[in-house]
């Protein structure tokens, strides 16, 4: 039995603030591909959290008029 991998939410939220828009978009695409390949894999929840935090950071930047 594989253990589900959990994301460190506070660390990842801080990390996305240092990433470029291109890095955020790439991370989202990569995580989506990983979920599509193994939707019930032990890191699927981690990848979903990555997508969420990257999208939230892009949305925050858009609402603030850029970085």
C-alpha cells in the first residue's frame, strides 16, 4: 500500500510567490498531465493542490495588475 503524499501548504504558498507566470503555468500543465496519467496515484492530491495554489497566485497577480 502506498502512502498518500501531502503538500506543505504554507511552504508551497510562499514558493508560488517567487515563481514567474511561465513557471506557474508550466507547473499547472505538468501537474494536470500527472493527474490525467494516474488519477488515483499516491501524489494525485499533491498535484491538485499544486494546481490550486498556482492558479490562485496567477489570479492574485491579475487582480493586482501584475506582479
